[in-house]
C-alpha cells in the first residue's frame, strides 16, 4: 500500500489524471447484489419463481462460466413496476445498514491520495445505480459509469436494461467512451480492479493495479508486471477475540463507574465520582479493546473551559474516546434511548447526563437548561451535533441544539474531529476491534458575538473545519 501511495504521489497533478475504480470486491469487501438480494428476502419481496430463476442463473454462471448478462437480465426484470425514487430510497437505507461497513478503509486513503494530487476519480461497475450511487456519493467520486435499468417516462422501471450490462469488455468500452467525451488520455490514468473479468478495463489505462486480486487476476498481473495490492479487510464482523475484549471493556467501564459512584458518595460530590471514573474507565476500555488514540493539538482541549465539545458521531466507541481526551469535569447531552442502554445508563446516571427526546422540540429545549447550568458552574458538555451515528466518516446535518447551548451559556465551542472510530466499531455493532483513532482538537470558537440571526453562518464555519480535517474538501 505504501508503494502504491508513492506511485500516486509521483503522478502528474491535475484533473487530466483519472483513477477508475471497479466496485464489488475492489471498493467494498463483498458483492452489493448479494446484499440487495438478502435485503429483499428479509422484506419478503422475492417469490419462489424469482428465487429459483436467480439461483439457477448463479449456478449456470459459476459452473458453465457464462457471463453475468443472464443474471443481470433476470435481476432487473424483477424490478419492473418499481419507481426510481422507491429504489433509490431503499439503496440509501441498505447503504447505511450494511454496505457502508463493507468499504475498505484503505480505499478512502487511496482516494484521498488521488484527490491530493487533483486527480478525478470515477467508479466504473456492472452494478446498477441502486447499488453504487450511495457509495459513489459517500466516497466523493466525480462520476459513475454503470449499468442502467430502463426507466419509463412515468419514473417506473420497465424490467429491461437501457443497453447492455457493463461487464468485462463492455466496462472497458464504457471507460473509453467516457474518456473520449472528457478528452482524457487514458495512458496517464490509473485503473483498479479485483477480478479477471476486468483485464480489458485494466488494459485501457496506463497504470493498471490489481487491487485485492482474485487468483486469475493475480497471475495475470504478475505475468504482466502490474502492481498487486491487498487491502486490509474492514473489521466489522464478530469474532471470539473481539467479543471477549469488548465484554471485558464494558465490564471495566461499569466497574469504574461503580468505584466512582462509591467514592463520590463518600466525598459527597458527584463530580468527584465522575472525574475518578473518567480518569480510569477510558484507559482501561481502550487498552482491553486494543484501540490506540492519537490526539492532535491536545492543548486546545484545555485552553478554554468550560466549553461545549462537539464530536462527529459514528459508533458507541466515540464517547469512550471523547472521555479519554477530555478526562475531567465533563458531562453530555444524549438521546433519551441511551437511558435504557445498559452500556450507557450507569455512566449517564453518574455523569448526570441530559437526555433529549429528538422527536419533541419543546422537550429538547427544556432538557438543555440543566446543561446550561452545568456549563455556568464549570462543567463542560460533550455533544454530537449530528444527533445520530453516521455509517461512514461523511458528516450528517449539524443540528442547532449544541450551538444554541454554547451561545446561551456564553462558552466557546471546541470541535473534536474523530477519524477511524467507525473502523474500530461500526455504528450498529456491539463489539470493538483493535485499531487507531485520531482525534484532532480544533481551536476554541468564541460565541460571545453570536446571535440567532448569524447562527447558521457560525455552524457552517465549524462544519467546514470538520470537512477539511476529514479530507472531504481541499
């Protein structure tokens, strides 16, 4: 991977260089069509005839080596009568629940390296927009070359393809057509794929890379002297080691909370108990799960307290990481559902967390009143402005509550940008995996001159810091 990043860094700068990525097996660890079909099975959206039809096409393709065309025709036929809007809505839901967790983390690093050189990136796949669009948007691809189902004037799919599936040589032809339209010289471009069916695609570019290659492509790449790179798999599954580590970490957090609560009672101060817990629990939990935390510009976390500390939210591990960075005199605002979460409730009680009903705006405003008092009494507040866990490092919409809180209390906001938290623990997972989380602490942002009329402008400025730090904008 290091050699590949060096190769990208040595390439000419500018949009004339384009990196073409295959999708299934290259960008994601798995096959999006499988995820789509499983989701349809869960919704009972597949009858026995279609199940037999699709299964027989898969067997024929694997045993007889037929192309994907027969399978694609049957899969698209099953979409007849559905609307484009309906299928796109389902695509984004499936992305958040499953496909986001399959993205190779190092693909993000590779894409960032291309973007740093000003290169364009294009996703080229035989999949449909209903599989590939959410991933293309999340990773910031400049274009999507894919197989298109036919859509009628009324927005309803006809059950036929608009042309042919972009598989094998036709994907290569699609790339050539795109390059001609964009006046791009493919001799200076990169191509990434994992499958031997994409040899024609890789032959179209000057810098072919076998990324996570299957056996046939690996042999071809070796014989032709193409670069061969295997990426680390996403660590989102459940295994014995990660489960034992996570259970032990949870136990250590609860034990630390018990110790803190006891000492808090003895001292007559809930804050003393919370600070003792905060000094012990995060270190133990991170050590037991094998998670390393690197803090950049840590002095910013201490220069102006109390403050409202903002963090981008991807997993349950975020609060452990934030507690590790902030260490003492801290509480939180959290969604009311966490009050019933056995992993969080004991800590919530000890830290006197303010729970918010996100469906009730009036209740949410009332809930932050105790948080304002805490800030005015010297206790900082940590809050996720997105309000919910995101499936990837792409930011959700920043809600105004955290910013109103800081403005009304007259304290600064301090952005904490977490990178890698979703890789060590996916948004819906109960187990954590070893890895590294980097936290960049932004400079405190004063709120003294903020007004309700200028609040949107200030939120946009804070969000831009997150986007720049995460590499989403240059």
